[in-house]
């Protein structure tokens, strides 16, 4: 879960946004080691590239599965993914 502190006209409010994160791997049985997808993204605080898993925030009314599917599509364009729970 991510918390963000906002200040508006001298009042401080705390906003909590739930997040999801996925480990995406290729389940093809081809005799080789499984492949895991990691993303190279610019880190805003470090201002340099870093490796990370696919992740993102949940929208109001979304389930964790719906948020994962949306984030996977938005970041990588993948539609046919199997979510393991």
C-alpha cells in the first residue's frame, strides 16, 4: 500500500492508494529455464534507470485481479495472461 501526504491550504490530508505488483514468467515447457519479465524504468527519486517488477495503483472499484490485468496491458500490451492466486 502506498501513502501520500497532501497539503491543501494549510490542511494536511493522507491519501492511501492500494497497489498491485506482478511477477510475469514464460510458462513454455521448452527444456530451458523459465524466463521472468523485469522492466527497466527510470527511477524518479534516483534519476537513473533501475530494474523492477511490473506494478501500479488500483483504481476505485477495481479488484486486485482487474488492476493487475489493466497494469499488465498498459505497461506491456499483454492481454492473454493467467493470474495465479
